[in-house]
């Protein structure tokens, strides 16, 4: 026992003497992970020749010309139009995703009905299905509905809780929440919808915010969906506009493309850091203790 205590004491002492070593290792890892992003920002101020000849992120001189030229684009529209289009897709999709996924997760987690386990297994199984398998049948359905070259194919499916990863995540979060408050609300006369709105939704806040952040980032970065369903340039989101800015017949001004790529990252990064607190809450708590 004395030998074990001595080893433990020395381990604690050594750990207390060298906290800087852990911080040094974490700092070095962070620099390695963040260097591509730092290089991207620095490259937006460089010329084409400097981008391909220098591995450093610090430019020889700072100039905002690449941002000004990239923002104007080679079309009659500026990137303001493409950002607006992205938000016209992203915001409605987030709203319908949250509503549908919360309702479906609430049903799976709190109600008993025939075939519940089978339906839940099928839903989880669809998470393994490659999206490319669904592209052709979805395209044919939307063509028959007359929805091509509109935002409806990118928004409406999410209104039916087709984002099964979010449903699964919410169900798992709900299963970790005790039912004491719900039972008390039922005794007070709350119906199922009142119980959902007044009790469940506030408790699900960290998980719902996680759904919002993930859906925002995924939709802003979605390339295949808009590429398949949109044909009009004035309806393009940022993801397609960035690809369109890389001309196939003339020399590419990579500084302009990189500059707009940096601008395109700002909304996703801002949303992530704004919701960081709630990510921590969701990770450190599995529910409310009674």
C-alpha cells in the first residue's frame, strides 16, 4: 500500500510540475490543425504566382483587391445575391427540420405504438443508405411535381424528418431526460402538445441548437443538391457560385476565389462559435436530474 501511495504521490507531483508540457503539445496540435485555415486567409492577399511559390501564410503585401474582384464575380450578379440565395434555402430548411425532427423524436421516445421498434430500426437503417442511391428517384419525382429549378426540392423533404441522424440524436437525448416533470405536468392537465412545448422543448434546447448548427453548415456547404435541381444562375447558392468562379477557359485568379471562400466560411464559423456554449452543455449533461 505504501509503495502504491508513493507512486501515486510522485505522479501527482510530476503532473503538477509540468502542466506546461500538456499545453505545449495541445498548442502545437492546434497550430497543425489550424494551419490550412491560416494559409487560406493569408493566400487571399497573395498574387497567383506567390500562392504557388510560397508555403507560408504571411503575404508579402496586404491588399483587398482580391476580395473586391471576387465579390463582383464574372456574372451580372454579385456574391450578395448568392449569399441571399443560400439563406433562402438554409433558413426555411432549418425551421422545417427542427419542427419535424422534434415531433418524430418525441413520438419515438415518449409514446408506445404498434411497430415502434420496427419503424425505429428502419429509420436507423436509412442512415446507412448512400444519398447517391436516392438522387435519381428523387429527381424524377420532383420533375413530375414541376419543382425543378426551384428551392422546393432542397427544403420540402426535410419537413418530413428525412434527416434521420437528427431524429436519432434527439431520441437519444430524450431518453436521458427523467419523466418526473412530464408526469407532474400531466397531472396538472397538460396534453401531449402542451407537454412538448412547455416541458420537452426547453429541455431539448442544447440538442435543438446542435441540429440547427449542423443543418446550417451542411446546407451552406451542399453542392450536389443545388447542382442537380437548379438551372438558373440567379438562383445559385454560394457553393455553386464558388465553382462557377473557377473559369474553365481562362486563367483562374485563385486569390479572388480564395478570398470569397474565406468570406463564405464566415457565417458557418460565426454560427458555430455563437452556439459553442450550448454544445458544451449538451456534451456535459445528459438531461435534468430530479
